[in-house]
C-alpha cells in the first residue's frame, strides 16, 4: 500500500505562479487512499475523549462523516452563510483578499460537549479559528483539530494556540 502523500496530486503554479496546489481529490478517487486518510484521522483521536465531530463544507464533510460514523459520534456541519435552513449563529474570518462568513445551527452543540474539528486542509487557520469561536459561543469545547494536510509555511497553528492539532501530511511550504 502506498503512503498517503503519494495520493496527493501537486499542481505547480496554480492558482498563480510560485504556488504548488495540493489536490486532495487523488486521495478521494482511490479506495486505498480514502481508507488511509480516514484511518489516520481516527488514529489521531484514539486517546481523545469527545462527543461531536464538526466539519466545514465541503471536504470537512467528506472526511468528518466517516470518522464520526466509525467512532459512533454525531456529526455537525459548518457551512457558508445562508446555506443552513434553521436558526444559526455566524462568524466572519479573514481571507487573503477579503473575508468570508460561516454558520452553524444554534442548537448544534450543547453546553459542555467536547468537539473535534476535522477538515482536509489547514492553511492559514482562519476557518478553523472561526469554527472554534462558533463552538465556544454555543458552550462547547474544542479538544482537537485534525487535518489530512497542513501547509506549515502559512503558520495556521499560530492561530490555534491552545488547541491540539494533528495533520496526516505536513508540507513545509505554502
């Protein structure tokens, strides 16, 4: 069986010159790659006590749901503003050029619940930082954040101080 890194497709100069885009769809397209990724995320959680898996759209859904299912935990989606049908709370966060806003149902996390965040990629950490704020506002506690890939050169961990972070693949660049 190959290593998880071997399923990632690296595309140079996308979306602009000098950037190497790390495409996770190579992991998803191969049953062995998908199984490796889900198993690694689950392994990160073997000694973690938690109640809920939270994942941002869309790839957080893809990787978070099988982990929640396998570990018999609930799954809570975080979506872009305007996509959830019931009453929500929202958080804005900075993007490279502008800002974005995410939402969670206001009844999704109960006070005192321990939460794990799962996503495909940690870059600057802005999305995860906003998710942590949402969960905190609902009375939950984020006990860990797990990622398939991390772009260490963008220093996302700096925004998540105090939150344990695990990444299956760490790329030193941006």
